[in-house]
C-alpha cells in the first residue's frame, strides 16, 4: 500500500514538474517578447532612459501619453500583481514541498 501511494505521488510530482517547467518556459518567452515590444515602442532610442528600474515608470508615462492615462495605470497595476503572484507562487511551492516531505508516508519512499 505504501509503495503504491509513493509511486502515485512520485508520478504526480513528475508530471507537476513537467507541467510547471513547460508553463514557465512558455510564459517566460511570451513575457520577454511582449516586454521587449513595449520597451521598443515606448523608450527605445531615448537618451534619458534610466539604467535602473525607473525605466518602468517612464514606460508607463509614455503609454499614458500614447494611449491614455488609464493604460499607463493598467500597465503598473498588472506589473505589481504579476510580481505579487510570482512571490505567492514561490511560497506555495515551498509549503507544498515541505508539507509532503514531512508526511509520515513519504520519507520512506
């Protein structure tokens, strides 16, 4: 019984790792493409672009000028929510892995 549960858990964990790696790679690629397009269309070629995180503020301001005030604000909100979601996901993974490793059934697998 214990071996069967451990085998099922290992199979689930393997599939979860594959799914997460695939999703991470796809989302990373799409995000890099879109953020590169945004940077190119808003701040590329400007001599006053800061070499710090402040360029995000400048991008938002350019989007407000080009599209509308709401779009720059939306850009900043989505960025903040994305960073929060990534941090929350990391905490969730740590909790799940620690919880499963401390389970009475799994250390002997």
